[in-house]
C-alpha cells in the first residue's frame, strides 16, 4: 500500500517562501564579548580602587599582569600581522607601563600616562607602516 505525501497547507507554503529570520538582529563575536567583559572588570576594579577596598598586594601585582598581557597581545598581533591589534596592544602596553612606574614610586600616573600611550601608539604606527609596506596589494 502506497502512502501519499501530505498536502502542505497554506501556512507551510508561506513558511517556505519567507526565509527564517535570525533570532537576534546582530551577530555576537567572541572578541567583542571579551572586550565588553574586560571593560566591565576594569570599571569594577576602578571603583574598588577609588573606594580603597583593594588589598595592598593588588597594587604591586596588577601593573605587572597588565604589562605582561599587553606584551603578549602585542607580540601575537605582530606575528599575525594584525595592524589594529598592534595599535590597541601598544596603547594598552603604554598605559600598563605608566601604572608600573606609579606602583614602583618612580612617577605619578597622571604625569606619564598620556606620554607613554602616545609614544607606544607612535611606535605601533611605525611598525604598522613597515608591515603594510611588505604586503602585496591586488589591483
């Protein structure tokens, strides 16, 4: 005995004509989510620092950790030849070095932050120019 295929009703036919919409009107990227999480964590840390609720050891460890993270980020972006990553990592590294100088009692953050960030970004722009000059452009 043969079975006949069920006849699609009007609603099923309409669903086939209209493509399904994504559940969200945007796509989520892992790096963007990590960036948002990082900014939120920095905000919480800044609040705790201003309220003087952080332990004393934090002020010695945090700049070293931030400098290490910035250096690794810079090297990875350099090896992957990511121009934006190099610039952002250099800015992070400049800010982390300013915090490191402040934690060692060498200079205040307000005196070195802008200068170190600008110097680091300038070096990153020069490196970016060197990297991009070696890339073959297609017409």
